[in-house]
């Protein structure tokens, strides 16, 4: 009987962990909701891959990575304002980086795709995947690095 208890406890512990991970993947409803066909018609192949399939664009491929103009960054899928240019900085990561989001317009979830927990960022209006947030940003501000796929963003310069 004692030999059976340890394996059962291990099995129970792992099954609880799996259930918790699956809970984080539950589909959430968003204000802007479209069918996959509608998203595919609206977005380029790369935009669809990143925003709807949680893909990642190639490092240093986005012209927004080195964009230092004043303005605002919107969600490419639904035009929700997500980040302000005054909070953008060059992290050297190869993706546009910000030290903070526009509160209420970015939603967060936990992503286990690489085998460990990361904080994933989504547009709070349409659910589009933006990137991830890390705790290695500028210490003099928030300490956060919002590492965002440039293809998920639309930049509107200030007039």
C-alpha cells in the first residue's frame, strides 16, 4: 500500500498542474470578435500568424523597432491604443520595447509554450497576441520590458 501512495501523489500533483495550465488557455470573449476567415481577409499572413496564432516575427525585422518619432502605437487588428512613444526605449532585443502599456488596453495571461511560465500580452479589445512582458526593463522607470512584435502594431505620429 505504501508503494502505491507515492506514485499516486506524484500523478495527482502533475495532473493538477496540467489542469491549471489548461485553464489559462481558455478562450476569452473580446469586444471585437471575428471569424478566422474575417481575420485572414483583414490581416497579412505575417500579421495573422502573430496576432491570431501567437507567433513571433523575426528579430530586427520591424521598422518600428528603431522608430523614435512621437506618437502612439495601436493594435494593428482593431486600432486600440496600446503604447505611447514616450514609454518606448531601445532594449537591444530586436523588437519594439516599452516600459509600460496604456492601462486597461492590454490584457495579460500566462504562456507555457517554451516549457516555463511567461507573461503574454494581448490587445484587451480583440485578443490579438502582442508579445511578452519581462522584469528586465529600465530600473529608473518601471523595471518592465514589454517586448512587442512590431507587426502587431500600427504607429500614428503626433501632428
